[in-house]
């Protein structure tokens, strides 16, 4: 559906978040080749919304107040869609965890009521959201920071990928230099943290696929952070990159969490999404991780892939739990601009049914939801939720989604989130490794300056 959205005042442009929830909405801000036109005008104390399309004409005036406007637009769009626009109500576009945490200062049930009445969430989403906050937020530290290390290389590109992921083969020759510079940046930041008295609460190595690096280079890159005395996570997302030598290297530097991602371990599904590894390779890599000295193993699953069924999905959950996986993260497929495919793989109703069955199954087996976030273009109006057995939550995930503390980004494509009070300043390392190598020194200096002026 092509939707033209015109808002007289930029403030009312926030309604665009809701418009995006119409099925397949393609937003235009001008032109006449549209299926639905939405016009928002402000006149004295009122805001008037007009929707026009084939067989559609509707107009509502409400007071010029943010929630009144969002409720009116939500209701008008729900009428057009023929069902409630989203179980997340009018919260789309804001961080749900932060919102719930603010509302939960006094009482969780009061917060659920507020989320349902004021934010129009369904009771099920409000309960899920507040449960993640109740489980995860108490772990947040009052001081200190986390470090994110980016390894933006993968052996090949999955069809749905929109992360910073570069073909390893092209960069092979440059890896020693790249790794040397990342290790240097890491050492400089860690030294500065120590001198200025910043506690390092967690270190997270993501990508790309960090284990796409050969074990010796991975060990060299992580050496400055060895045995940091805090949570230390490495993603080994693509099981075909992991070898026993990688596991040994990770054990040697004191890694405490590793992620080996299943996505949906069924041969036809892996082939359809361009994961160039077999189901057996996944289970072998998982087995190595589980039998290593690394304490906690996470596995990501994606809801919304071809070939998934409710029974198949809960069967995979059962296999992971029986194997001893302590963290299971459920992602809803989100197709961004960088992805090779642009249509949803799975019927939204089936995806929602799978998510619901998975949540019930995980709850029954003692896995607790502990962090939650939503992305733009997330399929089927779902959410990403991390589940874990008690005492095995990932601190980095909680702190970074909550924006509760600074995160220093290291390596190409890493984003530093310089949190100070309620403010967050973003500092992006360039995605291109060559540019990163050229600008590395100046970017490190900016981070060091920030650390010393905020210590
Ligand atoms: S493994 Fe992850 S980062 Fe790499 S191509 Fe696949 S989805 Fe992208």
C-alpha cells in the first residue's frame, strides 16, 4: 500500500511510526500516486486527521496533545486495517523497556494498566514487557561502563542480513593489520578506564562473526581484555566458522559467554536464507561450546523464516534446552534496507502463533524473559526477547538496550553510546575497515577525552 503522509507541523510527523504498521506500507511524502492519503493539520487548539483513499474517507479532530493525536490516528488506521494496528499500541518508535521502567517505579501492575490504557498495548505485551524489566533491570550497575568490539567479517552473507558484514575472503590479507589496530584501541581504552577508575561491567564481541577470524588472530585481538573479571561474551553466530581451536582460544582469554546461533536448524530453511552450513555443523559447534570451560551458551532463533511451524519451533527449543543451552534469544525477522530480500517470509498470524507458543514453552521450562527490544521493519509486529535460566542473564544485553551506562565501541562499524544522565551521544567508528584504520587514532582520542571529562 502506498501511503502519502503529510503533517503540517513536524511534531505531528511522529505519527509516521504508526503508519508504517499498515501492511506493506510504502511511505510517500509527496506525489499523487498513492492508495491512502493521510493529512494532519493543526488549527488553534485542535489537530485534524483526514484519511482519504478508494472507498475511504474519514476525519477526526482531537485536542492538540500528543497522546490524543496518537490514539486518534491509531484508531483510524486500525479501522482501515480491519483489526488493531499493533499489539504494541502507540509505543512504536520509543524504547519499550525504558518506558516500562519509568512506569514501574511504584508498582508493576499499575504500570501494566498504564501501558494498556495510555499506550494501548495488549495485556499480553504489557505483561511480557514488565516481566523483562522486573527480571533484568535489578542487575544494572550504578557506575562503570561496557565495551563492544566489532568484527565486521563473515564467510558469506546471509540473505536477510543487514548488519555490518563484509566478505572475509576480500579482507583476508588485511586482517593482521586490522586486528593489531583493534587490539591497540582496546588496550588504550582499557588502560584509560583503569586510570580513571571506571569499572568495566561487561565486554561483548559481536559483528559480523568474530569467529570468522582465525583462532590466532582472535586471540591476539582479545589479548588486552584477557580475564577481565567481568562478563565476557563472544558471538560465534555462524557455526561453520567455529573450530575447537577457536574454543581453546576463547577459553584461554577467559570468555564467559558464547553465542552459537541456530536461527532455525532445518536444512531447507538454512538453504532458503543463505546460511551456508548444515544442521549437523550447528549441533557440532553447539556441542563444543557446551563442553568447553565457557560458562554460558546462548543460541539465537529467528521467528519468521520459511518452513517454520509451531510444533517444529517448540521441538527446536526442546532440543536446545535438553542440550543444556542456558540462554535462548528469540528474534523476529526484521528486513532492513541492506537485506537481499524484501518481503516477509512467513504469514504474520503464524509467526505470532509461533512466538506465543515459544513464550509459553520457555516459561514452563523455567527460562525468564530479561531484555526486549523492537526494531523498525520487524515482521508481524513482534519483538526480540532474550530468555535465560536464572543467574545466566547477559548483562551487556540488559545494559545496552536500557542505555543505562556508556558503551565504548571498538573496531570498524562499532557505535559508542556515551551515556551521561539521560543524554546519549553516539560516536560511530566508520564501517569501512580502511577508513577505520585511517581515523582510528582520532576516534580513540575523542573517547579518551570523553572518559576523562566525565570521570
Ligand atoms: S552471520 Fe550474521 S552478520 Fe554474518 S552475514 Fe549472516 S546474518 Fe549477517
